[in-house]
């Protein structure tokens, strides 16, 4: 069983082993798409292959659309070379269910895969096609950034500002230049849709493209009307979206199952840029995609595949519901305490009565009272699914160490927004227990020593060196008060959204931290004290 267009023609072999095959003529779809493309996507990684590509596959299978997607990769072009080209751009989605069963689906909606470098002519042909309806992105939040941590433009961005090269160096420069080609082709309408997991993602994309347009207009490198084109939502729109689907790196366990079926080419490859790829992707069953319905050149009928289209305000509310209350804060609690308690699996943590109760109390008792309710998804239903079905799924190989990355950058949204909501409602922050317990646990985590007293490697974080510098003199068994040591952290409103000392919550965090550093086993003992079971 080889993943190729030719081998798929032997349908009985695949279907006998439980593989769902495309219900459409793959070669005909490819021919139509290349002739009149409707959807170009930037970012060829696992989340794209497991979610947006599968949505279009659903439309193709059901006859709601007759064209596929063209994908372009700009960051790690080795993905194209090793996960697309050898398999005729096909991929295998393995859906991991909580009961241990797997659904295996061959995805053929991606008709063509392009490395961004040295392919501007091909991208220009796609971008100037009147048929093009949407250009979407899964490039991570960093992909939209034009400046470094000091607020200075990256050299590639500056180079692209100063001239309009045939081959822009930055991805956002490429996108802006391609938009200019579309402008010159007759001010053709298009939607540029970020599907990245960050708040107000459409605005981040818009700001990046607009910055290039404004700089080029100012330097006289482009027609002055180009900026007006970018700023006219009836011609170029930047919808907001909220995406949610856990898609871990390819699993060795899944690879073994596939190979037992006779599936060939399931090797898991780590690229030079540290991307884990294979011919297959594995992901959870649950998925949400909510998009602002702003498409000036029409769009595929993705609502027939489960996408929710709504207005911008509602997208924002769904995002806040998920990120500030119903999923991301719970994930982060498990990440930090999982590292302290020696866990390497999120699903195993969910068997820990203290940790499961911890996130239940943080979510239901302290989060839901101030949750943003979007109206189209019930927060209670969402959080129930997260706690009872999604996080306990033993077949999702996700780790606390991965989720603990960049925690300092996540706290202001995942917890700070809840604190601000309490303040806005006139609620006393000092009455909170579980959010302060997380803060204290994070400070304890920064010591890089687990509950048994063993050192562990902290996950990457841009503030790690600075934060560790504050707690480096603290050892297990030390007694407080730790106020002067912790004050620079707990007073930093950039981390917590507010200065914790101004709202009577810092002293509670300090006290809990003192309990957590009392000695070996203190983390578990502190959980037993505060997590009443």
C-alpha cells in the first residue's frame, strides 16, 4: 500500500484495511484547479494537512466543490520535498479517538505544493487568476511579525521595503507583492484569511501587508492606488478566525499500526528546521473553525463541512472563550504542574485526581463566572468536552513540555484577561485560589527542579533567562518571605495583565510559593491542601 495516485486505483486493498478513499476523480480535480485556482494556502505543516485540507476534501467528496487547494511553504521547504512530493501531494489523516480506535482517511484535496523560494512566477500566475477566492495561512503568529523583540524591522523586511524585488525575501513581502500583481491585473477581489491560533489574526495579517503597501507607496515604488486597494474590504478582506484542533507531531505508535496494515512510507522525519513530518498526520477528532464571513470574491461552501461563518464580534468572543477560559488556561496549568510532577503525557496527567480537579476548579469555579459567551457555542459544553474527552484522550501524544513553551507570553491572555474581568465586575481578586496556585506553580517551575528535587530542562521562553535570574538563589527547603525576590515578577503587568500587588493577590501567590518550595514532595503536598477532593 503506497500513497500514490496510481496505487489508490487498487481500491479494494485499501478499503479492506479500513482506509477511506477520495470519492472524486483526483486527476480531474487537479486539472480544473490548476486551470482556475480558487484557494491558495501558505503553510504546509501538519495542522493544514489535518484540518483545512480535510475540509475541502469533504466538499469534494460530497460534490459541493470541484476544485482543490494549492499549498505553498515558505519557512521549512523540506516539508514539500519529503512529505508531499514523494506521495503525489496525498496525505493520510489518522484521527485518534479516545476509545483507542482510529479513522484512516486518504486526503487528496491538495493538488499542488510549491516551495516559496524561486517560485514567484508560479505564485503570480495563481494570484492574478480572477477565479482565486481566498488565500489562507497557517504560519504561526511569528509569521506575521515584521519586527524583532526590540521593535526594529528585520533586515529582510527592510530590504523589501526599500525596493520592490522580483523575489522578496520576507514572506509578508512576498504576499504584499503578489497582492500588488493582483491589483495591477484589474483590482481583483480576494480574501486573505489567517487560520493561525492567535487573537485577531486577520488584523495581524492586514497590518503586515498594509505596512508594505504604505512603505512602497511612500517610496514611489508602486501605484498610489495600491494602498487604497488593500484598505478596501470590498476588494481585499482580512477575516478574523478561531481555529481549534490538537495536532501533535506524528506518533511512533500510529506509525506501527499503519505498517502492520501494510502501509509503506510512514517514516517519521525530523527536518533541519526541527519540524516532525511524515506521509501521515495524526490528530484528535474534535475540531472548530469559526471565520468572519467576509469574502469579496465568494468562497467554497465550507459551512457544509462544519465551518461556522459569523461576524467579527462573534469570532472574537469565541476566541476569548477558548483562550481565556475553556481550553488554553487549563492546558497551561497541566503543562507547568506536569513538568514539576514528572509527567510526559497530558492524558496521563488527567488520571491524576489532583491535577484533574485543579483544572476543573480553575475552569468551572474561577473561569466560567466571567467567561465571554459567544452565543454560537455554549462555554459549558466546550469546557466539558475539553475536560472529559479531549485532554484525557490517551492516543494523543501531547506533552506538558511542549505546551509549557513561551508560558510568560501566554499568561497575560490565558489568565490576565480573567483577572481584568474580575476587576471590571468589581470582584475581589484575593478570593481566588486556583489561579494564584497556578502562578505560584509557575514560579516554582522556573527553578528548574521537580518535586523529587531533580533538575529538568525548562521549555523555551523568550523571558526565561531574566525570570530565572530572579529565582536562582532560591533552593528547596528555603523559608520566606520571598517578597523582595518575587516582586519584580509579580508586579509586572506585562506578564499578568495587572500588577498583582495592586489587587491584593500577590501575597497569596507568595504564600503558596513558599509552601511549594518547602522541600521534596512539597508540590504534591500543596496540591493536597488546596485541591479539596
